[in-house]
């Protein structure tokens, strides 16, 4: 995407071609320079990979930071389970309710739900407990985080069908205008991941390497150079916006470009070691590149599980066909451009922002009082008994919210596994769905296997109940 509102009918193929044209123009204007280095953060990482695999002649290096390329690489990951359970159908419905535009606020709220303790409590508690120093940083981040973009329905269908559900990118099954996109075409790439990233953990960022290549020697024979960096504690957003990360990791990548380009083909880990820091906290770092094997990549993600992927892809393809045939026309008929905009403005993330903005006349009093309160405010000392009670209370709230998150994610994972991983009922329903021709046939074909399963479970439970009752009635009362 390039603007908040996409061009009518814009597709990801259009975006990729715009990137190609841009790089061609940069190269034309700077014939004396090396080819550009392309850096992609998060979703822009796979967009850069698409472009780089399509036109490897237009870059000297692709850097992907916190970028998901192996969407189903990590077991027990909520992005995988919730995406498989509700994501595809919901995304298409939301796009039609948006008049053909998918609201990026839905994606942001999805990210925020991954860590409810931070979203509901910790982020705001950190602001108010450090109000004298956190105000500027908080507002700058929220302005950036709240810059919601819109995507066309065509873009969301491509993203769902080929990436988040289909997982076709690492398998070389993505096509842009009939051109196959193969990640083996990436001649020189740096992948930056972090163990502390709960949105794109190292498995999602790195597992494609062991899928695309058979061994480190395979990378060498292809003439490619693959470099990865794995930090321990950096969160997803900190990968892109943290000044400390920019100084250490991104600075080391940029300063090491000449070394990176001179490395012989193969698989390397980029290790960054802090040497010294001055009085102002500015540090210098030493970088080294260590040769690695694909086994080192696999060790980071030993539970890779793609068993349910085929069933999930079939469910999405069939569900999308049914939605587009029967439900989408009804939704589109009831949505005007004005209604779509009204729905967007009612999104909770927008409401919570303009509720406390100057749009709300009730905020005039806080606006007037804030400078006076700020001038006379006196922070309580850390040994204040009420400050200590406050911190303990905050820790308890975080503890319980984390417990809720863990329970929710575990239940979602169990549901995902039960539904997609070798479930004969789901597989039969999908076979019936593929063969049906009318709404009635499709409904019956999809429901019947689950009805049969329910009947079987009921009969089994009834038999157990009868057995239990017979044992009870045969007991010798006198004994």
C-alpha cells in the first residue's frame, strides 16, 4: 500500500509492479551506485520477498525484519489458530461490509488481542506511573500505531489464499500474473527475528529457509547468501521502532553491508557483540558471521506441524466460493459508501481515540485543567506504601490477564487441531462441499457428517448410560 485509501481495484500485483518501477527508476538515476538495498518490516517483509524473488536483478540485498514467511511453522501460535478458525471468512465479510475495502484497524486490534495484559493494562499503567517522562513517547507511538490503512478486497483475498491460509509462498506456489514466485531467487537476504516476538516468532521468520533449501550446500550451489539474526528479548514492534534496536542491529546491518556482500554463498548467523558504551549510553558493536547448517534453523522450531494445512486450505477455498456466490451479493446490496464509512468510524480503536480528543466537548475541562495539574504535581516516592500496593495490584492484574490469554490460546489450539488435523468428519464435509451444486446440497453436504458424528456420539453416550444403569440395578441391595 502507498496511501491510506487504495486505488480502486488495486491488487498486490499492482503494488509489486509499482515497487519494481520504483527500483528501476532509482537504478536509472544512480548508474554509478550499487543496486538498492530493500528493507521490509513485518508485512512489508514478505512484500519485499515477493518483489525480490520476481526481480532479483533490482536489488543487492533484501532485509526482512520480523517478517512472517512461514505462516504455519509455529505450533501453539495464536496467529495460526485464530487465523485458521475465524480469519478467512471474517476478512471477506468485513471487506464487503466496508464497501470493498478492508479496514486495517481490524488487523491492529487482532495484534492487540494477542497480548491482552499489555493492551488492557500494562501499556496504560506504564504511561501513568511514569507520566513525567512517558507522555511524548506514548503519543508518538500511538499516532503511528493508530494510522489505520485500508486494503482492497482483492488484496485481502490474495493475502489469505496465498499466504496466511494457503502458506504457498515458501512452497513456490504463488503466482503474480502467471509468473511463479520462488524464494530460491533471493540471491542475498538478511532475516532479523527475535525470541521475544509474539507476533512473528523466529519459526515464522526463518522456517522457510529449511523448506526452500535441502541443505546449506544447496544454498551454496544456488549461489545465494542467507544470513539470519536472532535476538532474545525484543518485542515485535520494538524491532521496527526502538532506538536501541536501530542503533545495535539495524546499524550493524547497514555498517556491515560491504562485508555482507563479500561473503561467499552459504548460510550464516550474524552475531552482534556489544564492545563498550560511553557516558551518554551510545554503544559500539562488533559483528561476526558464523557459518550454520539447516539443522540450526530446525532446532529453533522443533514442533513444526503442517498436518492440518491441506484441510484448512480446502476449507478456505470452498468457503470462499460459497461466500462469494451466496452471501457476498446480499451484503453488497445493503452497503452504501456512506454506510461503509459509518461502520469504519464505529470501530472500537477509532472510538477510543476520538472519544478523548478535542472532538469531544466534554474533554474541554481536562484540557484546561491539565497544565495546572502538571505544574503542581509531586510524584510519590518509590518507598511510599501506596505506590508499593499499586505495583503489587498491577502485577496481579497482569498475572490474571496472562492466565486468561494462555487458557484462551490453549483452547483455540485444541479446536484447531480437532477440526483440521486428520478429522474424518471435516474431510467428508469438504468432499461433499466440493461436489455440491445448489445451496441445499451444499448445506446438507456440510452439515450431514457433523450430524452423523453427533448421532454417533449420542448413541455411544446412551449405551454407556444404559450400561451404568444396568450395573446400578443389579447391585444387591442387602449387601
